[in-house]
C-alpha cells in the first residue's frame, strides 16, 4: 500500500507552488521533509482503508485552501516523479539494472520530455516576454534566487572580499576538486592527490574536518555528491571507483575499472544517480553502483583520455571532454542507460578539455541552454546548445591563464534576475575570476587573490553566501560574500 502514500505526496506536490509565496526556496525543503515523514508512516502498517481515507481527506483540505486541482487525473503519474526524486540514493542504488525489463518492473524510471533545445530556449523566452512590463524575473526559479540573494546588484552580489576559513589538511598535494553538498550552505568536501577525501563542516564555528575518507592507494582525481548527499562517489589514479557513505565515512563498495586504467572524472546521472566514469583508455562507461558492473550498451570510445563530464539537467544529454581537445555529446537512454554518440566538437586540437558545466539558461538575456568549458587555451569558453543532440555554438570567451593545469569553472547557482549573469573560474595566475557573461566590454566582475598556486576548482554553496576554491598546493580557501 506504499502507493497510497506516494499519491498523498503527489497531492502535496501539486499544491507546492502555492506554499510560502514570499519564500519559494522553502518549498523544496517542505516536500523533502513531507516525503520522509510519509515513508516513515508507511512502515507503521496502517489499514489500507485508513490510508485511502487519509488521501481523500488530505485532497479535500488542500482543495478547500487552494482550490481544486486543474488536472486531478494526473496525480498518480506525477507521484512517480516526485517520489523518485525525493528518495535517497541508497534507496535507489538498484534502480538501474542491465536488464530493462527488471528496471521497468521496479517502476523507478522517470520520464523526461524529448523536446528539443530550441524549444527549451523558446519557452524560456516566452516565460520572460509574457511577464508584466517592468518585471525582470525570467522564471519562478529566479524568484527563489532573488529571495536568497537579496535586492543587490550583480557587482554587489559577487563582492566576495574576506576569507571565511582556510583548510590546509592536504597541503603539499594538489586538491583537484572541491564541492559543497547539494542544497547545503555549510557542508563541503574536497579530494586530494594524497589519496584521501575530506568532509568538512563550516558551522558551528570554528569550521572543522568531520572525517577523512581513506582507501584509495593513489591520488583521488574527482568525486561527486549524490542528489540527496547520502553517498559520494570518487575516482582515482589507482584504477578504482569507490562509493562512500557520507554519514559515517565507510566505503560501501570498491569498483575496479573495466579497463584497469586510471580514472580521471566522474558524475552522477541526475535522475537515477547512476554513475558515468571516464577513464584513461579513451572510454566512457555507465556503471551500476549497486552491482559494480557496466550497464549494457553504456560504453563509448573517445579520441583521448576523458577529463570532464557533464549531464544536462534532465539527464538525457551527456557531454564528455578529452585530453586531445574534443567535446563529444551522447544521447542517454533513460530506460536502459545506453549511450549513443551524437556530436563532436573540436575545441582546439591538442588542448585538453578540463571542465564542462551545463546550464539550461543563465540570465534573462542568455535564455539559451549553455555549456561552460575550460581548455588549455588561456580562455574560458561559453557555448550555446543549439539542438537536442548537443550541438555547440561558441558564444564568447573570457581571458584567463590556463595552459597546463586541470582548471575548472562553474555557473553561479542562483539564476540572474537582473541584467547579466556570472560565471566563476580558477586560473593559473593564482586568482579566482568572476565574469559577467552578458557584458560586452570589461566582463570581469571580481578577482579574488590569496592562493599561492594555480587555482584548480571553485564551488558555491546553495545561496552563494560562500565560495570555496582549491589549488595545486593543497590549500582550500572559503570566501565570504561581503555583507552590505
């Protein structure tokens, strides 16, 4: 009878848009907590009739408060999507089996629209153009961004000036990746070429290293948080991938690379949280983290070693960059995990592509789906995604210093509600650079100085109040946004 509780959650989710109109960012927190409580109550074994009665009463009460649902027949279908996204990753580790029939029987797939990227861009424009005159908020998601960022200008919002904290537990070995947990302000992780991963907590003061994950025998090249932050996945030069429980730091599973090659990057599939791994033998593999096996049809060959991976938000397009200067796009089959090679772009022959970040839209001026790319060209490159096969068109570039180090960059997480939007990148000049993607001249918004080695990675927390950066000497600096 768990399906009844899923329907209860679906009804709540349908009305979620009406909750806390002044503070839209709380809606996600509400629905996650609601899902947790419903799943706990479902274990109590209440009589089926009582559950159905509760569903009926809940629907009536919400209908009286907010009005009737416009599409009452879609509650069951919508519940599948909401419940799957709210379940923890550990609950879903077996969702993605090699046999698609088994996956279908489990009912854990989530359907995704097959609309083209041209249509997505048109929809983004239509939403903005339909707003009343004088309104500058392109979507409801940006209203949440405005609520968190405050009524500040673009320059004010990215006026990071002071250091909040410096972590030096990995000094003398490079920290190639630093990441805040998803939708979290104060939990941070970083990996090091010393073979370990640090989990850090920034509040209460003073910031501390909660635990250090050890097990890899060589340097850790990359890691990723699951959507619900309950597990991490890491890749290493020791030719293994490891799955970790973030709560206690235990290693859940060690997965040797199928090609016995150094693993250089990883990412979770955003819908099912399965893992895609690039390795030094020019392959991309989709791995089932519950079984430790490759997904059937989930492998493809590139021209060089895979250094960077990024999915689009729906999880149906994957981009991979290699050390020979190419970016490949792959169509990802949501039902089977199969990869189909679609397009190839040569950014610059022989220049390693070290970072790829995807965003469905950036600002009210930049309403096209976009891709941010670092390559060893002394430039940060912004591309427009022009179709549903991941074809890229260069929009503009920004000057940075990068000729040999694996520098990474990011889109700012809060979608711009004013003119312009920022991207942030590391650089070999030992600085963190902020650029306005829509400013024609003098695009530099801010530059943070404090590192004594090339800055390799940058990461914002969810409300952009803190920015973390890591460098080639092992130092991690957490910067605080200047308070006005």
